[in-house]
């Protein structure tokens, strides 16, 4: 059985005006044939940049994604974007269930699952995020929490080519703190078991990303952990040098 091809995805969150596209172009320039064969790269910019970035991405080998979508295809939902709109703007994936959306917008596992299905409906890969809070980790509840989020957020019908799971401990996001390699291994093994129990070989081949304070300096160690098939990167994905430095863990 071959390991899935790793994916390093950047989540720009609510960062980036038009001039930030020069960083994206620099990423494309640094993503040579050798790196392209070793690792997939993706940037999920704010929706305002998605179309322009997607046009600029043509020929670079880097794909683009949205950061969220509404579960419906269209309708009276002021301010929301459908998965079809993201696809129309050039996205090939959508992040769903990021902890910032779960916290800021009260998204439940059921909502996240519906959004993942909406992504599939539009032909997008769903990047489903899960992660425990610091309090849950301190209580020894991490594996239970992750297990229930995966069970509730990943829809039936998930396959290796339409779904990516991202483990992002809430307390590691934007803090400069990361779990130990042993702790990451434990959680990723737990997710892998749940995915293979439910989806068989598809679950074995599904990519499981680690996210939370991934930087060029720690990427090699984190990406070497068993069942870590890449990274979901926030702050360090805004600069080409940092993002390529993380991708170089696979170079
Ligand atoms: P940081 O890499 O900034 O910690 O953010 C991680 C994240 O939330 C990516 O989705």
C-alpha cells in the first residue's frame, strides 16, 4: 500500500489584499518539478482574492480553495457563498469546520458535515477540520473529542479523492505552541483507525493533515510523524519563503 501524496495547504484566513498576490506568484516560481512530484500545494485565500488567485495559479501547479461555504447551492443567505460559487471562482477545495468558524459562528458537527457534502456537490475536495481545546486536552478528553468530531463531521461517502481531514488542536493555532510528535502520532492514529473502520481502503488512503503553528523550523519533525500526510498552515502560509520552507520538508 502506497502512502497518500502529501498536501501542504495554506489558510490565509482574513488576510490579504491584492498586493499579496505577489507572494502567491513567488510560491509558484519556487514550486519546481521536483517539489511538485513530492507534495501538492494549495492556498485558500479570502474569497475576495479567490478568482484572481485561481487565474494566476494556472500553470503553477498550485491549487486554490475556499475557507468555508454555505450548505445550500443558492438562495437568500446574505453574505454567504455557496460551494458552487467557490468552484466557479476556480477553487478545487473548501475548508469546512475550521475551529474559528465553529467558535465564531457556532457551527456544529452536523453543519460541518452538510458543508462538506455541499463541497462534494460542487466537485470540491472537502478539508474537514477537527481539534480539541486546551481544556479538553487537560481533562484527558482529546481522543474522545476528536473521535466524535470525525464521526459527526465527515459524511458517509467520504473517499480519499474527495475528503481530507485536518487535525488542528485549538490551543496550537496561532500560538507558536505545538503538540509533541508523540501526541500528534496518537491523535492521527486515532483518526486513521476511525476512517479505516468506516471507509476501509478509502479511509486508509485519505490524507490527514496536521495544523497549528507549523513553521519551516518544525515542519520536518511534524511531517515525519506516522499518519501525517501534510499540513494546514495559517500564518506561515502568507509568505512565500515560509510556505516553501514548510513544503521543503518533503523536498
Ligand atoms: P497557524 O499556522 O497560524 O497556527 O494557523 C493554523 C490554522 O488554523 C490553519 O487553518
